[in-house]
C-alpha cells in the first residue's frame, strides 16, 4: 500500500486510478495494522485496484476533509467517486464481496 501524506496526494491517486482504496490509519490504532494486512491480501487478488494509506492522526485536517473521525477507515473510490466506506468493525468477507462486485462491474 502506497503511503501518502496530503490531500493533494490522495486526490492524485483517486484521479489517476479507475479504482482506488484510501485507507486511513492511526499511530495508536492496534487494529489498523492487522486489518491493513488483511486488506492488502484481499486487494492483491484484484490487480487493477490501487491502494494508498494515510495516517489520519498525523494529518488531522486531511482526515476531517474526508469525514474520517475514527480509525481505521477504508474508502473505495471508483472513477473518482466514493462507493464504499467501512470503519472500525470491518467484516472482511463482506468487504471482499463488495470489492469483487464493483470490480466485476468495472473490469
């Protein structure tokens, strides 16, 4: 997962990729790292999806701009629009089903 640190970085990622995952994490978030590993594993199955990660605690203004007030938060953008937002209690099976559904529609 590519690390980014600004709103401009995120906008570029969303603009340059048909499907983009934006993953907001926190430095003191124990669940963030374990969920990140599982999300990366899921995303690897879909080679046309790109992903970036931003530490929301270190970039509070950016997190607020995306209405992210707790961590972790998973956002899926398709053609520049947010289609999926999942926070805290991530059901990985449901997440993968949703990703697969959108992936098949687009590709």
